[in-house]
C-alpha cells in the first residue's frame, strides 16, 4: 500500500474509533486489553499519537514521556487534540522525508504513517469489543500490510536486533518453521534460539501452518480472536510463534 492509501485508512480508523468511543461508557472494560477501560484505551491512543509527533519534531525519543499534565486531560479531548496534531504533522511532511523511528531499516515519515494506520485499526477493534459492537470490516489489503509490518518490522526486527530479550522464550524453538498463509500473500517464519526470521514460503512446506483471510489472520496474530483461522502441523511451533508475537507487542506498546 502507498502512503496516501495508508493515510486514508488511518483517517477512517480514527473516525470509527471516535464514533464508537463517543457512544460508549468510559468505564467499559476492554476485553482484548485486560485491566483497561475505554478511557484507558483512548488515553493510550492519544498519548501514542502525540509521542510520534514529538519523535518526528525532535528527531529522537523525548527526554520525558508522558509530559506533565497529560494525565489530567479528559480522554476524548486528548484523543481529538492528538489526532489533529498527528494529521497535521503528516500533512506538513513528505512520506519519504527522513525522520527518527525506532525501526533501524526505515527512518522515514512513511514508516510512521504505516505504523499509525495499523495501530489505529487495531485499537478501533478494541473499542468495538469494549462497546459490545460488531467488529467492522478491515480492508484485506490493509490487513495483509499489517501482517507484514507485524512479522517483519516487529517480530523479526526485535528478536534479531535484541536477541537477549527473547533468549529464554526462544530457547526451545530448535529450528521450527511456521507458514502464515492468506489469499493476498504468505510468509515463512523460522524460529530459532537466535531469533525469528521471515522469508518466502518453502516449496517443501513448513512444519506448521496458520491459514485464513488476511483480516482474520491479523486479529489472530494480535490476539483479538481466532475465527476463520485454521492451523495444521506442529502445534507447539504455532503456540510459540503466538507467544513471541505477544511478547514483542508487549515490549513495543510505548515505542
């Protein structure tokens, strides 16, 4: 997907999130984020938006985050203000423009556009679940791109760039292989004690597979449901992959 398509998806995701949150109780529990209420979710998204704005403006991580006073702002007001700031920052910059990101291979504004589009769609799903509403459709092309970002920029990058963080978790991996298969594209993940690497599907077939529509696969990988996903082969390898994904996402919650 190009940056304009991703910006359109970001905008659509934000407005759906805002619509759902505006009609829900602030104290509603978010089942996909244990311990969070709707107010906590909105505050998190607003803080993340502002954090990205500061990273782009400063060219580094802010020295202190969150800033004083942010916790006193009403969650919906914070969300609206933060999104306006994020959208304004993206409008003022070119996607190919250099900026600081946590992902070494891509130091561009386009990285943040992509990342925020996927962050937003996942948290609007969280809001829908908290409000007891049906989860609105996720475009298949956006979902496939989200899977790719998650597997390559999150899982592969973190487990290979910071192997010590995952050494204990990946110690029993051996040399497991899991194929993640959707109609749009497929990924082969090799899990070893030294990290998880993403490659093209193996003609000989991996030891395990997870297969389904891209939107369902994205939700499954993010721990937001399992409908539509079929797994086969080495169940321990599949379970380990999901543990690694959950661990990476937990560590990346603020970055």
